[in-house]
C-alpha cells in the first residue's frame, strides 16, 4: 500500500500530465477526518476534465491504489475521486469558483507541490 504522500504525488503528476490547471493541495490531517489530502484542480472543458480523471485513476491503479468512490463521471462539471487518504476534486472553472473549496477549507495548510508540476 502506498503512503498518502505517494498517492498524492501520483495524483498531482497524472493531473499535470493532462495539463490540469491551478492545482492546489490542502493538508487535511489537522482539520478533518475525511482524508489526509484534498487535491483541487481545474480543466478547461468537459473533455479535458474527463482526460484528467481517467489519467489520475489509471496512474493510481498502476501504483496499486484503487478508487473507493467516484462522484460525477461523464459530462460532469465536478468529479470527486476518493482514494481513501487522498481525495481529488476536478472542476470546470465556473464550478470551482462557485463551490470554492479552498475557502471552505481555508484552515487547512497548503501543500507545496511545485516540484511535481512541470510548469
């Protein structure tokens, strides 16, 4: 079983490979029992969003991590993937702005993932 940090790195790199934008990671360990990390990212179209979701799921599965639950799938504007310790929230920009998870969870520290992103 991968550590939550390795699951996180796998998800961020897979999303970045599909050109996800504005990738933000929140360290949830001190503020919630839901997960260790929340990944919040954007895609510019439903097609790109689905490509990001597919890539993250594929890379996690290759690493031996199975998705526990997915909310939203095809033609969705917000897809949530629950990998247990890591939850990935993939949005179209308008939905991301509307739900504003970064503000909702503002007490959670940001995780520096710049080293994993080819920018």
